[in-house]
C-alpha cells in the first residue's frame, strides 16, 4: 500500500540541504572570529620592548637647584660703597654689616672709581661674597657664612727679577726703550740718574747708546712696574757716563764707578724733556718788540702745563708778575747763585716769597704770560747778580759725597755690578730685538 504524506507547505530536499550548508559555514565563521589568534607583529614588539629604556614622564624630573650668581660691577665716579650695594638690591642692614665687619681689615669707604667689585649672591638672592682688588698686591674678600661675615685680605705673590737692555739711540730715548718693550717709567728713571750731566733734548743724538741693569716686578706672574735701577750707562757725544746704584741709609743713590756722587749741586736743565729754541746772546731780535736786544737766558720750548723744576735747593725771593716776563719765580740758591723762571702759566702749590725749595721740586708750569709768542720757559742763571750762560756752567760739584766707611763698602761691590753692565750687548731697536729676558743674578749685600 502506498502511503503519501501531505503538508500545507511542501519542502524540497535540495532546499533543506542548502540551508544546512549555510548554517554550517556561518558556524565555522563565528567560531574563528571569536577565537584568540597569535599576532606576529605584537610578539616582535613585546620582544624588543625591554631593549628600549623607559623614560620617566617630564613631571617626574626634578628641576636643577638654583646656582649662585656672580656679577662684576664697575665703581662709578663719587659712588660710595653703600650706593653701589643699594643699586645691586641689598638692604641697609646687610650693607652696614659688611662695612662694620671689614673696617679693621680695610675701609670700604675708600673704594676707587673705575675699579670693579665682584659680587656673588646665593640662590635666594641674598649676599654671599664680594671681592675688591685694592691694588695688584692685595684683594679684600668678604664672605657671608652661617656665623656672620668673614673677612680676609688676600696677599698676591710678588717676584722681582733682574733684567737688562742695551741699545743704540733710535730717534729719542723714549722711542728706543719703547721699541725694546719697556715703559715710560723706566725712561724717566734712567734720565733722572744723569740729569745733572746731560740735557736729554740738547745732548742726545742718533748713534749714542744706553745700557740699563734693572729690577722688574711681577705679581702673580704678570709684569708690574720696576724696582731699582742697579746700574746704568749713557754714551753720548763721545763721552761715557756710568752710574752704580748704592744703598746709603734709607736712600738708593747713584755714584760713578770711582765713588763720586752722580747728584750735583745743580740739574742740567729745569725741564726734564724739552728743546732749546733760543740761547744766551747779547743780540737777539725780539719777535714782539720788533728790535734787537740782549737775551740773557735760555728758552726751552714745551707745551703749556709742563712742570718746571728748581735746579737746586734754595729760597724763593719772588713769585709774582714781572712785567714782560709774565708770571715769574726767582730763587736764591746760595750767596752767589740765583735763578729765574719766566712766562709761567701758574705757580705750584706753596710757592711764594720765603718758601724753601729742594732740588728737582716742581715750582711752576710752562705758559706764555707776558711778552711771549708761544708756550716756553725763559730760564736765567745769575752769579753775583750778573747773568751767565747756563750752558757753559760746569755742574761737576758733587752733592753729599760718600763718607770713608760708605766709600769702602761701595768700592767692594761696584766692580761686580760694573762688569755685569758692560757685558750687556747693544742692539738696534729697528731690528725688532727685545731686551734681555729677566735672569737671576746674585748681587752682594752692598748693592741690595
């Protein structure tokens, strides 16, 4: 018997199979999409991570501690220490504490304009330290500590070495020594030794020569000025002058190798460096008056304000206006000799009638007062009231000769120093050769 099933919705076998396949595929896809899978890139990243240092966040880096600040402040003209510190922002109490604590070591009320003061402040802006170089040899240091202000005077190490130079004159003494690397101070001090015998503007000429054995100062290894000139030689106009330094009492003085004092009763000229424009004559044309008349003096040309020196010890008998001579000074040196200095621009302090002057003392300054066409000094020399040509006067009378004991001590040591002087080679500054470098020379006690 054949049985037949009938339904309301007839379904075909093919449709059922297709539905099952779709369900199976969907199930597989769902399973794969929800199952964790390995990630090669992520594995590689995790493997490399330990090799890269882990940096802290910016907020985790502590800020650097504040540092002290140091400032160099130049001291202004008429500025006091208190004013300087107030400008730097310090209060009155701090400034006063610094002044009080340092007073026994150095008075900071005596600071000098143009110098610098090194000031250090702490992290909080409070005063920490100051340094002030009083001179090349001393520096004041004030430090703020937990126990108050500590004050120290730092002494810089100094050294004196012996140097020498020898040269033919090139143009002038200034020019010659300058080309050899030395300063004007050495020039002036060298000229001072021979100023009783030589007028450096009138007498010195090309081909003359100089030799100097001298001390040179160093502070912390840096050159700083000169000590004593130990010996000096000047060869001019075919004549040689030699001077050996010698300690007599408290003074360092100069003597010729045979023990005669270089210092004479009168200087060779009233101006250190000048030139003669008009000499002693009985017949000279006066540029202002317009006719010939005697000129019983020596005219030295020099700029207005050049210091004028007394050529010897004496007493001022006149300091005032003298007609055509303008402002003039007359000095009586002894019973026989007097000198007159005319056309001055002004007198030095303390110069008046009755004043006593020493040899080389500045008594006035070059000018052009009275009958003068330009700045110059008219210098006159009188003996027993009569004018004498000063250029012909022998100035060989020594001043204060050595005593017998001093002379014996001088003669014991002078030959050694004289030999050192003679051994200095002469150079020509134009060649660019410098002075002989400082060396250590041992001098005997008599010349220390």
